[in-house]
C-alpha cells in the first residue's frame, strides 16, 4: 500500500472549506441563510471575500457542500 502525503496546501484548503462550513452551520441555528452575510463568515474564518468565492462561487453553494458531506456519511 502506498502512503499519500497530503501537502500543506491541500490541508489548508480542506481546513478552510470545513471552517466555512462550520461557520454557516453555526449561524443557521439562529439565522436564515439570506440573513448571513459573506462578510461575517469571512471575519469568522479570517479570509477575504475573494478567498470565499474561490471556495464557493455563491453562498448557497455552501449548502450544497454541506448536503454532499451529509450524504457521504
């Protein structure tokens, strides 16, 4: 069996995507998606809006990603 080493870039990509996902899930407990701003998510995860859009072109794409993760479980 070969061992695949995950690069730092790949790890940071996954960490950021999961942090955004967790931030959205936490806010959905008290707000509707339309009331959650991309700016507040970026402030929480410490990224820029440009970086957010590199991961998710639209805010609703985060929900699609959450659904995909849930579906995999």
